[in-house]
């Protein structure tokens, strides 16, 4: 179990590293840069001002140098400064990270609570109807995109049945967890159903005991 969770954590770190680099490349390929946007509204700005600001923020350096500098600063907890909100990026992210951790933590806990017993049950009863049903369920969960599943759940439970809210963090003025609970049901269910298959299959694919064939005399 520890080895499996460690491998999942390593995969998540690799994905985050690759995605941060890809986003940096895409931002570099976009026309203009933050300095150009800052100076667009200042008619008195000169090319010398633009060059000075680009050197100040490191925008005149090669892509790999900029990414390495950002990665080092990010590992130290410095994610830069947001010109849009005029605040440090970490100050903007921290209040929102609480909602993300609540959502992902609830989905992960529910996923493990369902996936591990299903995987163990399937491994202890190989090639039976329960094993086949669990494998089919896992295959469907892995194959269905999470965003498409979320849209189907919204259409069914929020639009057609009107049992649950389609979006939001909670009612206006509501701070209790019981008031926010209906708003968590659909996103947690979407993430859980999309993740169960990936955690169930490794647990169900443990080496299965096969009786030895008696020697032929």
C-alpha cells in the first residue's frame, strides 16, 4: 500500500512539473508579455523603459533560464506577483486552496474507501461474476472522461431532478459545513467515480493462486 501511494505521489509530481513547463512555453508563445501590457496604457513609455522593465523581471532571458528561476522560487514558496490583483500570488491562492483541498480530500477518501475493498474482494474471488462486474465497472470508470461525467450528473441531478445545486461553494451567508454539503455532492461524486477504477484495478490484479497441475504418470 505504501509503495502504491508513493508511486501515485511521484506520478503527480511529474505531471505537475511537466504541466508547469508546458504552461510556461505556451505563455512565451503568446503575443506580447506582461511588460507590453503594462506599457500599452502609458503613451509616454519609451522602448528604453520597456527594455529596462524586461531586464528587471527577467523577461529578456532564455526560456529555460526563466523557467528554472521560477521553479527555484516556487520551491521556496515564492510564486511571484499578480499584476491583475496587485497582490502576491500566494496571498491570492491560499484562500482558494482550502476549497480545493476540501474537494480533493473528500474525493480521495471516498475513492479509497470504495476502491480498496472492491479490489481485495475481486482478487479473492477471481474469474467469478463479481470479479467480472468489478472489472467492467473499473473499465467504464477509466474510459469515461471526468468532465463529461460531471456534465451528465449536473444535467440529471441539478437540471432535471433539481435535487442538487449545479455550482457554487454554498448559500449566501452560509458558513456551516451542512450548508455547503449539497454543493460538494456532485463534484465529489464526479471525481470519485472517475478515480475508483484506477485504484481498484491495481488492488484486484494481485497474483492469484492457481492449483498446481498433478504430474501425468
